[in-house]
């Protein structure tokens, strides 16, 4: 017998979620914080942590999970659109990104392996759990960094180019690590299996980019041109989104994460004339579904479970310190070696420190794969929120120093150019 679908529940849930997301945006902007903080906060309020403790359940987990999955796809597609490989793969950006991935991954792994209490690691064992925790610390929030740079009018400076370029490389490397760890969570922990999984991930990324850039992107541009001639304004965008879902499907089939496919689908259009149009279109879709994704993260956080394991708070405090220190050192040192001034290197280090979208997606993937339990997931989400808020003032401080130094040197010559 076919399952009966109740559309009234769908309409009710979407109404509540979107109204609350908008209210959280206006509230959190009063404190000049990223909107994802407010969305996660709403989720915590409406989830088992607060309302759930009174026996109140507002949302269908199946519906919210479906909306959240779409939100993650649209978000990574947009990030991909902003990731023109030819523009971001300078030697300096890659070195900064490598430092910002290697140190957080290593020390995040060690912190989780030795400090997470027994029983919080889930079904895949302590090693895989620690790898997932390390992976959550590798990514950088491009949205947070970009908002600070825009506020200070420094988006065109070389320090901004390095931060944004390295942040994108960070996300790419983080997604690659996520793909590998997902495979490990499925039991592929032998050296040969890990090597095969790494090779599969690399081959998929390379083939997806090449096929997308030289085949799919041309088809989509052609469809858009022909569609405009007959009055179809969005034919190319519709096919582009179909390709995004196809890439997500292929990524899942071969054992990677769907968001890897969505990101790669976005990159194929980053250098086409349709980039801005697709960014706008996917942005509208993301405006609906991406807030639901972040609300769903808060709904999944159960602070009651966390309170039952006080050792997790010790782990959280150490994890926050490790997350901040490893990014600052891992990114600032290569930037300094690459010829940046002390203030520029420090600004880059602090600018790369806020975690955000990709780190949260990695945490959710770990929970979904039963690699971590709800109590550890809640602590990781809270730690990422703290690490997303704390570095912003110091980033602004060093960026102001960079701007003042530029003004002082302006009469002597033109500003330094990026790579």
C-alpha cells in the first residue's frame, strides 16, 4: 500500500521554518554576527534541548531532513560558483590553505582521540571518529571572512585575495578529506582500501571538473542562448541544477558525499558568462532551503545529552583552543613566508579561523553515518559556533592595521598587487 502524503504538514512546517529563519536573521544581525548562528540557535530552541524537554515536537524529522539536504546542495553549488580554479590556485594560496588544513586535521584528530569520553564515538570506532572531528576543523567560513572584508572596503587588496582564495582551497581539501573519511566509516580502513578511496575521490574530482568545464558548461550555455531566442529565460539554469543533482547522485553512488558533487557542479560554471545569473538563481533557492539546513543542525543538538557527560565540556574547551591556534599558526606562517607583512599574515591567520558551512556539514555527515553520537555532535556544533564568533574582532583589528599602513604608504606609490 502506498504511503499517504499529507501536504498540509509540508505547508505548515515550511511556514514555521521560514518565518523563524527570517526572525533569527534580523535578531542576529543586531549583534553583527553571521546569520547561521541565529539559525542554529533557533534550531536549539525548538529542538529537544528546550521545547523537547517539555515534550513538545514541532517538526517532522523526515521533512526537515529532506529540506536540509536540498539546502546543503544549493549552498555548495553557490560556493562552487565562487570558486574559479584558475583564479584561486596561486602558489601562495595553496601553501596557506595546506597549512590551514594540515595542522587543524592533525591536532583535531589527536584532541578527539585522547579527550573524547568512551561511548561518544559511535559505531565506527575511535579512530574514524577522531578523523571526522579533525575534518570539521579544516574548512574556513568564506561568508564570515568576506563580510568583514567588505565592511572594511578591502576586498580588492592582496590580503583579501589570499584569504578568499585559500579559504576556497581549504573547502576543497576539506571535502576531499570528508570523502575519504566517509569511506573509512563504511569499513574501508585497510591501507589498500584507503588508497583506492583516495584515488577514486581524486579521479572523480578531476574528471568531473574536466567533463563539466569542456562539455556540460558548453551545453548549458548553448541551451541558455537558444532558450533566450524563443523566450525561455531559465532553461540553462534548470539544466545546470539538474547537473548539480546528477553530480551529487554520482558522488553518493561511488561512496563520497553528495555535497562534493554539488560543489564541483558549481565550479564548472564559475568562468562562464552565466555565473552571476546562476549565482542569483541558486541564491534564491538557497535563501529558502539553506536556513532550514542550519536550523536542522540546531534541532539535532540535544544539550540534555551533553549535560550528562561533563567530560565533553573539557574536550570542547580544548577543541576551541586547538581550532583557533592551529588555523592562525597554520595560515599566518606560510603567508609570512610568501612575502606578506606581519599585519597581513596575522590578518590572514585570523581571517581563516572562523569555521562555518562546510565544517557543520562534516559534523552532520558524521552524525548521519553514526560515527559520533548526539552528545558529541552537540559539543562540536557549539564549538564551531564559538570559533565562528571569537576571531572576527581580531581579524578586524589586523585588517585595520593593514588599511592604515596602506594609507600611510599611498603617497609613495601604488598599493601592492596580489599574486
